[in-house]
């Protein structure tokens, strides 16, 4: 607890009237008052828009997160894959697929699929929501852990695409006409959208927001 | 942010650092809310769509859920998927299976009364193979919609596919038969040996005395079924050995295996109007009876035979003067206490209308006389005229008997009760019986001849004859020989006496000449006497001398041919 406390004692760039470019890292003298930044300031070197925090980070993240959650419902309710073999047509949602794997003797695979396709997106919603709420409330609770959590979310985000990859690979490879056929169903689109939107949401969240609000905490 | 950033606050100089350039912002950050809005729209539209797409939910009851799979098995109409099995569960009493089906919105009209559902599985029957595609695709539920518009959500599934779809062109008819024979659901119906329909269903009549079959004749051939059409059972190979001889009949090879029926209009003039939907027909046992003129109402009669009727089977024909009017239906033994005998009671069903115009005339006559309508009094009159039933031999080879009703001359009088039910027809011994009796009589008579004594006497007689013959041989024959020799001698003597140069012959010649002369003189005398009868008294006159002189002159010419003729 000593290190964060020490860091918290340090002055912020906004207090010094400085602003760094996100892309090329150039530090500029910020002309804006109140530690803010001019509405349309650009980096003089690379031309990238300058902002102290990611612009409208809260609203963007919220919007994308809500959109992702809205997509998450049909992604789980609609079937994602149709397995058509000689005498059987089988439509599977993610959950029935997991159940089928479990009952048909592949519990390890079932666990992997369940984790990647159901648990991880769910955790992302919870974590991002928690980060957003806690940051908006500018609470100083467990800032380091929250920052670690954010990095974890960013890292595992694309692994959620596992299901989409499985479906697209099977669709491309299992094409034996009458004998066996795999077709993607609308659910997989929604599932892909969910993953992309959660990734965008986590990208649009500015982790520096976690550290804001030091003043109120102090 | 980093710990090693030891630069003091306000260290960078204002002038060292560049100023940010200013550019116009392109869009507002609040536009990002379009993304969740869009997602919400998509989600809502999906939800609305699923609600709108959801058709009625129906429950179908089946005996078994074999081949059905919750969430998978489709419901198809004309091979188009109109719904899907949602849930399968047992009924409360576990006697059957309740299948919940989610129909599509477009299949709304299937949730109406009259819709039929059945499970299409591969079926292999004698009539053919069906549902072969389900071997690969798995079973599905077939549907056939009815006419009704009334909503219904609880259905009883058929255990086998209906033979006819509701919309199929054609008509169904109801046939009545005594038994099902080898017919089955799906058995073909032939018209001129072309299959035009099939048996749809069958059931026992309510009284259990017959079978009702529903058949469906496909359009446009259904127009050939007229009100006069006769249907007959064409199942299998029909082999019958009766008094008529051996019969073998088949319709086609398929009917031999799977059974079937055929129909045709009767020959001759008949009603040509096509029969209506569900018209009722009788299913005849074979083509012969089907094509026969209608039998009319059957009458049950009984006959009592005193003698054995071995060879009289049930179904033996009953003939009236050679016309088949019915069949024997029962042959039973009875016991007569008074005579201590076992008479046979033969029951028969006769169809008086088979007599044709004779029946019509008899009926008219009976009506005129005011008899009771079932003509038993008329029957009594016929019995008085000598109508008797006889068991006759129809087939000498097999000994089959038939009942013949015939007018017997000099039949003994019998009492006939026209009010008895069933009618008792008096009988008389069969022709074969009579023959047997006569033969027995003859045998009896032959039996009575005393062959023993005849033989004995004959033996004695033959002994005597033998002795006589011995005598003849020993004595009579040598004497006979001598007698013959004597006769020989006599004949020789006679031959000598008669030869041409014998004195006897010459004497005979002269004697005859003398006789001739004598005859001539006699004639002269007779002539003279006829001319002069008085000469007998007076004697010969002198003037009459000339005439006798002329008489000898006439004689020589008559003499010469006599001599000429002499050899």
C-alpha cells in the first residue's frame, strides 16, 4: 500500500498543464483551462487527436457493453451450428453443445467450451460493469487489483472467439454432402458480435480512470 | 505514473513544449449510443419475430414414441416442414404418449378439427414399401388437413398412414362383406385388372355379423363406379371343389399375394349414373356370384332325410328343376323317439328370385289369391303337386351330393305346414337310393335261388347221361352202321333201275305211248259224245263217221311236239 500511496502523492499531468499523445507519445503544453483539453486539439507531430483520457470513455464503454449484452442473449438462445449426418439433423445452441459434450464423454472439452463461450463473456460483463461503476464513483477501493483485472479482461477477450472459430472451421471442413454436413446458424453471428463488442468495450475503457478521483478519496 | 519519474512539478518550460494543433471534430461521441440501440432493435426484432413466427401448439397422442425425437422430429405436409416436435411425455395412465408439436405460423390451419397426424416410418408390407426415405432421414410426423375450420389442439395420432389424403381426387365407397377374406388396408381395387383404388379401412359391423370396408377409388376412374356396379373379392387363388367340379380363379399375381378386389358393371342394361360418395355396395365372394342377377331376400328352409346323405356338404347347391336357387347351410342329426331312427335335418338358404320370371308370375298369382306374402301357401300348393326335395349325386367321381327340388309323380301325400318357420320341405329318397334299393332287391332274389340242390340234380343228371352215352357208343352205333350199308345197297339198285338204257326205262316209254293213244281215243269219244249225246242211247249214226275221221287227222300234229320233247 505504500507504493500507490506514494504514487498518489505525485502531481498529475493535468495539474501541470501537460498532455501526452496516445500514439506517438509527444508531450504538449495543454492550453485548456481546468486541466481540461481543447475540444479539437491535435498532436502537432502525428496529427492524432489529443485527449487527457479516452474521449467519452464511460459512455462508449457503457454503450458497447450494453450492446454486447443484448447480443449475448440471442447468441445463447439461438442455435449456432447445425450438424446434419445421414439420418439426423441436430441444431445446437452453445449450452446444448456443452451438455452434449459432457454427456457424451468429453467433460474436459465441455469445460473448455463452457469456459470460453459462456463463462468468459459473462465475466467480462461483470468485470467491465464493475470497473465502470467503481470508476464512475471514483472509489479508491482495490485500484491495483482492478487495474490487473482490466488487463486480464483485455488479454482473454479474443479467446472468446473460440466458438466462432470452431463453427467456421467445421463448416469449411465437414462437407461430405449427404453423409455429414455442418452449417452455421444465426446464433454464431450474435455470438461473434458479442465477443467483438465486449472487446471494443474493454478497448474504449480508459484504465487511467481507475486512478482518477484521488482527490475525493484523499 | 512511474516511481522513477523524479522530475519536479512544473519542470517543463512552456516554450519547450509544442502546442497541440486544432482540428475540427468530425462526430459527436454520443453517437456511440446508436450501437446498443441497434443491438436492442435487433434483439427486439428477433423476439417479436419469434413470437410472430410461433404457430399454435398442439398435442398429438400416439401409442408409441418410436422414432420420435423431442426438438428434432419435423411435422411435414406434402414433404414441407410445418412444425417440429417440442416435447414428448407419457400420458397420466402411461397407456400412450403425448407429443407436443410446435406448428409454424403458416401452418395455423392445421390446428383444426379433422386434421390427421401419423408417424411416417419405413413400412414393408405385402402391398409394397413405404417411407423408405425415413430410413435415412429419420421418422417424421405426417399431416393431412381436413375441411373443418374449428380450432383444435388435441389430436389422436393414427398408427398407420391414412390410405387416402384428404385432397386426393376420387371417391370413397363402403362395401359390406361376410368376412374380410385376405383383404387388408391398402389392398388394391381393380377395374378391368387396372388398379384404380385401395382399401382404406375396415371394421366389424356393430352386430358382428359382417365386415364393412371403406375403399377409395382414385379420380378420374371413380366415375366407373355406378349405382349398378358389382364388387367382388379377387383375393388369392380361389380353388373350390364342389358338385360343379374343380374351379381355380385369380385376378392378378399381386392379389394372389396381397389380396384385392375388383369391380365391374353387370352385363346387360343397367343404371349408368355414377355412385355417390360413400355409396354402399355388397362385396361378393367371387366374380360369378357378383355378376349373377340379384338374389333378393334369402329364405331359410329345412329338409328331413331319413337316409344317409354322405357327400352332402355345407355349400352344396340346391337346385330347382336344375336351376341353382340356393345353398345348403347346415347338416345336422336328429333323433326320432317313435321310430328309433336318426333322421338328418338339412338346412338351406334359397333365393326364390333366382327363378326369374317364374317367381314373378308365382308372386303375382299368390297376390291374386290373397296368400300370405312370403308365399308359403303357394309352396304348399306346389308340394301338393308333388314338389319334393331329393339328395342327388352331382359328381359320380367325388360322390358329392346336391339337393334337387323336383316334381315327383305319384309322390305319397304329405302334410305340409305353411306356417312353420323355417319351412319344412318334404323329401323323397334320392335317385341313387332307389337304384341301391332295386339292386338290393335283385341281389336278394338271386340269393334265394337254391344253387346247391340245382347243382346236385345237375350232377345226377349228368351221371345218367354219361351211362346213356356209353350204351349208345357200345350198341347202337354198330347197328346203325349196318343199316347204313343196307341203305347204300338199296340206293345202288335204284340207280341201276333208273339208268337210260334199262328195260324199265324202255317199258316206261312204250307204256306212255300207249297211254297217249288211249287218251286220244278218249278225247274222240268225249268230242263225239258232246256233239251227240244221244249216241249213248242210240249208238253211233252212219253220217257221223266223217267227223271222227277228221279227228285223228288233227291228232298227229299234237303228237309230234310230245315226241320232240322227249329226250
